[in-house]
């Protein structure tokens, strides 16, 4: 089955599988967004979206088992009767190295009663999906479970499907990284994809790694309210300080993420803006390239040194100007004389005024 | 398929399973054998089908990374792991935290309890009690609910029990939608303290990076006050629903019932008392604002964290691992000189062995933690009662917590919430019930929401006192020692959580997180003891009105969900087609209790 990237679907299923090497934190993030909220999307309150049938284990009203798995089996057998978006949460294990067992499974094979692996499902569902979305850093790039020394050999969805993969709607995997995914980032991306599915939005703009450009096109540092401290060469030396955290392990200057602009939810929380070092959790190199997390990033020793002469000078000059700005102009007083520079015709002292 | 009438003959055992179970976090399968004639579950296996191997890939890493890494174990209570890891690291590094940092941790964790218990109860558990489901599984019960006035209707606003059930309907019910919103407000509170939900950004060993200005506490307090009415209504609404079930379905106390075997590892450190030294752990453990304790057959056996620690045993039996009995012993004696068992978490080496699932042999990725009662030598399969139940049980019997809003009386816990927008000041009292069963685990959850709200009020007042007088230090620096051990004890939302850490050459030599679902969701151990889900479901009666052909398993679902399964930490349900396993003409269905 092939679809247009900008079809005019009136209804669509969202088949969400969190059975990767995950913590289900991205499903929990899904419940955390109020901008927009999942219940508003499901209730059809958002203009321009198709009717949505959500199948997500954490929220599904069914009891599980066959009842829950039915649409997944139907989709795998081309019997769903409507197009679907496949959402994968968690990294994909290497089931070629699982002995006689399995690393993670999702339901059982009705014929044999044996567990069906996540990989079995991806092989059948990904090519049939109108769009495929990887939610969270585990699914996008491998993430924490794919760190050095792991035994499951796990990887991101693109590593598993290959760079040449395109969904039935002609789209590459849409990658929304974050550990977990920032709640509003995932809902906003889903809302765009749904609007696109309804023919009410153009093709979702993605960078070369499949990330929505408007979410991951800037760095943490570029949105950080502590970046001003950096510019002034003024760094935190431990976590008590509200200043720039690069010397205590923050990777914000080189990490693609909007958390400092968006906050964690409804503008509240975040990472370096609220005192948490950026550990680059949205990045393909996470976590190994940024460990140990609490040490200064290698590149920051040079950049933070180079900024010092400029920063110190500017800080001193700004100190002078700041001092000046903290003083009111001298003509604001209650003396019996007007000193604002105005020259009223009745005179500018009390005596003159009384005459 | 055999005829319905034949399947309901006593002694005809039918296999039913649910895999994966929905409305939980993680991969859980419940496989049962049911005698529809006797309307009873005769056997149950619980299985978790996910292995990620934290203890393996953490080896050799910088121990300071442990809090960041272990948070990723769980996507709904990751912060509980970070907190527990910080506790364990503080012990290993020989440091304590400033009182303000302790308050910030406690405030973040209190917000997590309120958020998580609310979303789990109202958006996941209560779907099993909602009008749509009850109409399908127990139509006569719904008819009765329509005729039954809710005793506390004047407070929560729902006239009949059926009105409450309608409010539970997923995606449309008033309470369901309101609870989602409350879950977001409370997560905002969480983020004010810990930066981001669910993997915190601002928690470090030694303290927090949270910017401790009056603003952050004001923002927290304002949000907390905005949910107090919701909490007060929820407590009495829950009481109305659960009391109705007991009254309308005589015998419902047997659903999910097992022997009272509860563990609670304590929560909310006392900012003054806790110095993180193992040598003083018994004392500062008893100062925690949720008292650690083990309750066996309704009696409080201990409140001593050292005794709790030393009694832990990790057993194999039915899980996909090799034994570690020929591996290295990391810790032979604790810092007090007590002998540490080879099966204690400090000495576990994780050796996965993926293999085919076989319910007669190995069938789960979860190992079986047990606890040895030092008084009797009995090895018991403790459960957490979904967390809140064990916390309230231990705290009420210990009589140690005495705070402005929450007090333990030695036989109960009293929670007083102040006047709010709509409702006056109210005091709720939780008393230990006579059963450890599904309804009481669920009921305890909402009482603990009130408990956490009361404690949050206390901690935010204390924190504001400090910052208003200029005490804003939140972090104490430290150096990682060459060699050290540490342990952290905490309550994840759904129950006991411990982290055991061994440092060598400034690197992690062993790291063993033991979360609640390992305790609750484990399979049969090497001595044949059932895991708590299995034990609670095996032998339970069924009240669903449907026969085998349209059976949905609502009572079993209520029993399992009452434990608040969260399997990234540690079981799948699958409703297979009915299959006659055997015909047993004389009852051989003894329940191992």
C-alpha cells in the first residue's frame, strides 16, 4: 500500500508500541502535555485533525491481551481498514544474539503461544504505516540502554530500519528525541503529522536526522537564560550557583534541544535554566560521549577560557553602567526649586511662584 | 471450542491469559487457570518480558553518573531512582545534604506521589470500576449502583455510586478528565523542585541545583493549594466506591487477597537527623516522615533499616538468569560488622540467560526478592501493597511520625488538610484494615495522596522559613573515594526501593537497584514460593457475571492493578482462546497460603 505524504484521511489510527528497551517515560510524557493534550486530540477538539483512534498500552481502556492487540494484528495483516501512524518507544534490541529467548516481547503468536518480539512487529508494521514516529531518545538513536557495555545490542529505529527506509506515506522516520521526550514536543509533532494526514498541513519539516526543525534547530545554550553569564565569563563552580553551568558538566552550547525556551511543561522547569546540567539527552551521542556527566565538557575548558578577558571587561563596564542606572536622575526631589530643566513662566522656585 | 455449559462444570480448568496488560507501565503478562464451575482462579503465573541490563552496563562507570542513569529504569517514577541513588551515593561519599536540599528532595518526591497515585488511580485503575466496564462485566451491580446514594455526595458532588462510575469513564468522564489536569499541575510542582519529569535534571549527589529563591517555593505552594479540594473530594469518593463493593458483592474482600506481608523502606528524610552514615542508619531511618517497617500478619516486625537491609535475599528459580554462587563476594560484612549474605543485593552479580519461556521452569525476566524475618528465620515474599498500603500500615503502627499535618497514633495515621477554596479544614484517619486485598490497596492510594499533600505543606513551610532567613545553600561538594560501599532506601511510588553500590578504583564495581515491581511481580522462587501477584490471584473468587465465552477478567485485573504494576522496574495479560487443560473431578485446588 502506498499513500500520498499529504493525503486527506478522515480517520487514522495511532498504533503506539512502548515495548522497546524503554521505561515507558515517553508514554507518560504523552499524558503530561496540556499544549495540546492527548484527550483533546482524541475528543476531536483540535481543528483540522482527522478522527484519531489511539492504541497506547498505558492509556488503553481495554484489559490488554487480544483485545488490546487486535488492531496491531489487523494492521500487520492489512485488515485495519484505515491508515495508521506507528509510534515506537524504546530502543530496538538485537534479537540475533538472544540465545534461545528474547529481549523484549509484545504479545504472543496466536498459533504457537510463543512471545512475539518487538522486531517482528516493526518488520510488519513499519512498511505498512503511513508514517513512522520514534518517540524519545531510545527509539530515535538508542539512548541509555544502548550505552557501551550493554548486552542486548540495542539501537535506534533508523539503525534497525536502515537509512533508506520510507514509510508507506513516503516519509522517513520522524525522530523526536528527548529522555524522556519533552511532552509538548511530542504532542505538537503528532498534531502536525495528523494535520498533514488530514491534508491540512504541508509535509512536516525535518532535518537530516529526521528531527522536526522548529524543535531541534537551535541549541540549549541559544535559549538559555544563563547564557548571559557565559558571555560575561562568569561561571558556576558548584551547583549552588545560578550562573552558567558549563564548568560543572553542562553540554548546552552544543546540544540540539529547545528545553530552555519551552521549559519542561507549560513553561515550568527545564534543565540548565533551572539548575540542571544539560547531559545531551536528545543527542545521538548520548550518553557515552558526555559521561561522566558531572565533569566539564572537554571543549568547554577552551571556550570558557577564551571568553574570560572579554567577559571580565564587559562585566566591569556593565557594572559601572548598572550602578549609574540604579540611581535616579537628580531632579527628582521635593525641594522648593524645579531642577528638571523646564522653565515655567510662573518661575521655578516657591518664592517666584507665590509672587 | 467446547460448549459453554461444559466449561462451567466444576473441575474443568480453562486457561486465560492477558499479555500485555494495559494501563500499567511496562511489560506484564498474567497467565491464569480458571475453574469457571467454582468461579475461582486455580493458578497464576506472572511474567515480565523485558530485559535491559542496567547492572551490567553500569559496571566500570563513574559512580556520580548512577543517579542520572538509574532514573531511566522507570518512566513514571524515575525520580524515585535518582533520589534513592543520591541517598546511596551520599553514604558512599561520606557526605550529608543541607536541610534545604533535603526539603527540596522531599517536596519533589511528595509532588511525584500526588501526581503518580492520582493518574494511576483515576486514569488507569478506575477504568476497571467505570460505568462502561461494570455495565459489561456486572450489569446487576451497575443497576444496584444506580439505586445507591453515595454517602459523601454532599462533599464530592455525585449523588449515586453510578454517577461516580460515569465520572470514571475513560476520555469522557468528568473525574477522568479532571485527574489528567491535576496530574499536570502536580507535575509542574515536581518540575519546580527537580527540573523535569520524569528524569530529573537538578538532583545531584550532595544536593540540588534548584535555584532556591522564595519564588520557586511560592510557585509550588500556590499549585499545591489549588489541588487540595480535589484531594479532599477524592478521599471520600474512593471510600464511597470501595465500601459499595464490599456491601454490594459480599465476599469481595477475597479478591486479590493474600497474607499480610508488607515492606516499606521509608521516605522523606528528616532534614536534621539524616547524616547518611550506615552506622547511624537505624536512628535516622526511624526519623523518616514515612516510617520504614516490615509488617507480617498485621504486626510490625521491625522499623530498623539495618535489619531490613540485612534481611534482603535475591532468589532465582523461575527467571532467565544464571546463579552467581561462584562469583565474587563484594561485601562480606556491613560497616557495623554484621555478616552480609551471598544472596544480598550487595553480592548479586547479574548474569542474564535469555531462553524460551516455559511456565514449568523459567518464565520471567524478574528475579525473586525475599526477606528473612530475623525473629523466626522465615523467608517471606513481601509485597508493597502498591506502595501506599505498606507505607500507611508501617507508619500507623510505628507511632513515630509527628508533623503539623500528618501524625501517626500508633494504631492509625491522621491527616489534616487545611481550609481550601470550597471545603473547610478536614481530618482523614486511615486505620489498618483486616485484609491485604485489592480494594484496600486501592483505598490506601488515595489516603496517601492526602498524606503526601500534608507533608508537602509542611516541607514547603520549612523551606520558605530557611530561604526567607538567607539559608539558600543546596549543595555540598565531595570527592569520590577510591573504595566505598553505600545503600539507599526509599519508597518509589509503588513501594520499596533500594540501591546498593560498591565502588572500587573510583568506579562502579557493582550497582544493584531493587525496585518495587521486583518484589511484587516476581515468579516462583527457588523454594517454590509464589510471587505476590501470583499468590494474590491464585485462589481468588470471581464475581464477573460473564461466562467463559465473554469473560473479560475484571476481578483479576483489579487484583493485579491494585499493586500498581510498573514493569520497566521489574509482568504481560493475554486473553487466549479458552482451552481445556484437564478435567479434575475431585477438587485438588489447594491454595498455598
